[in-house]
């Protein structure tokens, strides 16, 4: 059940049984003729039963009546079956909708026959059988025959279809104990369809053996002959009893808490785990075995994903010129996607890495072309004031998303001057260029590490927040900031690092067993940025309510389990200790930041007191000049003065010649 390659579909289930023609038209014609014979035979049986009950014999008159009405009744039903598309249905997907169409066609024909019965007194002749005034009854089908034929059609036609499907797939169903054994969590519509498709569409590679379901009332029942072995609490005993090789989660809307419990139960069993798409896909027939996917770490956040509704004014990107710095990164690229979806007129992708910009253009161009969005990629350093000013004067962007930044905490601890040059210097350059070019909105991407920072990365991002808040008081541009938690799966984040370590057999390195972080998905992160741009009037700081922080060690254990391995046995965890600049826990807002709550409690909006720009700017220039001299001691002193909440550790003022470091376990 590899997610990269669809499971094999058996030839018989793809092309149909050998006794049907391969030509689609001949196959439909054969099925139509088969139904015609069944309908005619059923109607004849109804006549025989009715006449034997009523008269005890078959009179020539009623034989003539059968010959007279049977072609019309059978022909009408076949015409409606064909018109409803019943001969275009793939056998393995036939189900409730086909039964409804058969019942509808059958009912329409019965109603027409009854209407015709009412009209027969006005008919005096018909075809080759002229009737005298007393012979109208030969065209009037008895009500009992009409009802019995209606019932028999509902039984025979769906029954033969079901029998055909069972024969068709029964001939190819694997015998004995071949194939990997699959336990299905969820005995509803999704679980039933997964069980059916596993049996019939994988050529015996996978074989369902049992269900478990949260509903205790289903325990002991059977679905497709498979037992419902218990509830989720009974999962360990069900695993022990049925010895599955794989587990498929087929619950309609499983919560992260439920998924985490299932993963925990499977931890020692070393089961591969897959999950089906949402229930809406099941109900529309969209679930196939190839759509089963592994559980992602995003499924185990410990909270429901936050879905932000589009606010009033969310069309503010439509037709606008949008500039995204750091456009080759995970956040920048997703912002470009959302800007295309929002109908931007032009998107300027600004970044230092030509390769990442090239890849971004390749991905974005099809959607941009379809939406008639003009894409422009510019290779430049956001710290380069002449280059940035020229870009702004050339393109005159109206919306600016500033995502370019250094983000790895421990790298910036050993290179504080670089942190200042990029996180403060680039923000100043881009913000002032936006003011000069007459931009409408400027949204800074910040981080939760800016709250009472203990490292240079957080301190420089807090300084950038202060910068845009202050500059916004003197310019017509709406300046606002958005604080992110750790974005799952972003480039250079903890998830790819852990996965690489697991693939190498470990160990998985974690800083501290109690270290926690706030996590958010890429979709949540960028949705928050788009919301900020729509709602912000200038000076606000937006933060998503990310629930409770997650322990990094738990995250590592879950990833190991999802890889089919057991933590501490197959893959060890090694605790390396917190590095300079890192916190044991993070915060979303400082205690002195006044906040309000919007979007149903999902977003915090904070404001702090703006510092006078004429006083702040010279101090920023002094900081940048010290960074340009690579004077780490002076940079530490000035940064502490600019951000008094900076709780600097022993790293402040160390020599900037100490370069290098390990891979980051921070994520944004």
C-alpha cells in the first residue's frame, strides 16, 4: 500500500468478466438484452400466477393480452434503464444509486400502465387485434399483475446485478491466507467501502480481517462477513486476536486526540498505518485504494486544525501588485499561491536564491497563467538598499509580504551580526522602500521567539516588530506583524530532520525531554497572514491560537511510530541539551501586550505602544553599523537597549568568528 504507487487493480475488475464482450457498445447491448429477457419472463410468470389464481387456466384471450402489452411494458423499462445510464455503470461501483434508479424506472412504468388502464374504455381498436366494445378488458392489465410485476422487477433486476458482481469478483478473489492482513478502524460507510475495495481491487495483496469502531453498539456485528471486534479501547486485543500487518483508519472526521490514541496503541505492534480521505470523498465515490495515505504528523497536532473564514475585504489582493520577499521559501511560496488564488494582478517574487526562485516559478506558472496573473522573479538581497529601492520604483507594489529572514536560533547565536543584518536591516530597507513607493499594506512575518527573547534570532525579530510599529505612525502605509509558531514541514524544519534521522536508523536528537513548542500547519500560517492583511488597520500584531504546546520528544516518538518502528527500541532518542538562545517553552504574547480576540477566539490581536520613529531610526542605524563592522559585543549591547525584554544569555557579546553549528530543531 505504498502511497507512491497505486495498488494493482485486478484485470477482471477493470475490464469485466470474460463472458461479456470487450467492446463497450456490445457489452451494453448484451446487458440490455439480458434485462429484456428477465423482464419478459417475469411478466409472463406474473400472468400465469394471476390467471391460475383467478381462473385456474390460461385462456386464449389473456394470452393475446400478454402478447399485446408485454412489448410495451418491457420496452419502456429498458428505455428508462438506458436513459438513466444503468448500462454505463462499472460493476464494482454499483450500489444504492443504481437501486434507486431501477426503482424509479419501475415505478414510472407501473404508473403509465395504470393510466393506460383508465384510458382503455375510449379505445376501440389496436393494431392487428380489433376489439369490439366489450373487449376493452384485453388492454387493461389487472392491478394485481401490475403490482406483482413492479415488485418482481425490484427483486430480480438488482438481484441479478448483485449476483453478477459477486460472480465477477468471486472468481478472482484470493483464496486462503494470502495477502497482508488489514484491520480497519471505522465500521461506517468509509470502512465498508475500504473493506470492499481491498478485497476486490488489490489482486489479493491486502486482505481485511476485522473492524473496530468507536460505537460499542456495533461490536459483535459483521460487515461483508468481517467481525466488528470492539471499540477503540479494544484495539490492542483486536490486534492480538487478528494479527494484522496493516491498519487503515476509516473514521469520517477523526480528531487529533483519537488519532494519537490509535498511534499509541499501534506503537508496540509495529503496524503500518494509513488513513482514508474525508467522508465527503467516500460519499461521492472518490475513495480508491490508491488514495489511502499515511498519517501525517499534522494529523497528530493535539488540536483541531484552525479554519479561518474569509473576512470582509478579503478580496484586497484582487488586481493588486503584490511583492513577496523570501519568495523561494516555504512561507513565501505559499503566500504566492494564495495571492494567485486571491486574484492578484502581478506578483513579484524577491529572493536571494536563484534556484529556489526558478523552482517556485515552475510550480506557480500554470496557476498564474490560468488566472492571468503576471509573475516576475527578481534575484536580489533584501538588505541591498539600492537594489530594493529600484525594484519598488519599477514595479510599485501595493501589498508587501516580508517573509525573508534568518530563522535558525543556534546559527544566529554564533553569528549575531548576520541576524541583525537580515532580520533588522532587510526589514528597514524593505519597509522604507514600501513607504517611498506608496504601498498600501506591509505585513511582517515574525515568530513566537520574539516574545521575551533569549537568543539573537528572537531579539532581532522583536526589533523588526518594533520597527514596523514605529514606522507605521509616520506613514500612510498600513504596517502590521504576524507571529508564527513552528510551521510543520517547512524547509529546514524539525519534521524533515527527524525523518532523515529515522531513515538512517537513528538516533533522533532532541534538545530536552520537556522542551515544548507551538505548532501550526503551513495552511494555518498563511491563512493568518492573509487575514492580517484584510483586517489590519495598521499597528496590529496577529497571533493564531495554537492550543497547547507540543512536546518535541512526543513529536519524535510519533514520527518513529508512523514509520512502522518502535521508539527507543528500533530508533533511539538522544537528548542533546538546550543550546544557547533556545527556550524550554515558548510564549505567544508577552504579559504587557494588550490583546483582543477575533474570529471566534481563533486569533489574538495585540497592540503595544509605538516608539517615536525620529528617535528609533538613528538607534537602528547605529545597530546596523555595528553589525556591518562585525562587532558582536556592540551588537549585543545595542540590541539589548532596543529590546529591553531581551533576556540575553552568555552568548551575548561572544566572538562572531565562532561560526558553524548543528542542524536546527527549530521550525518556521
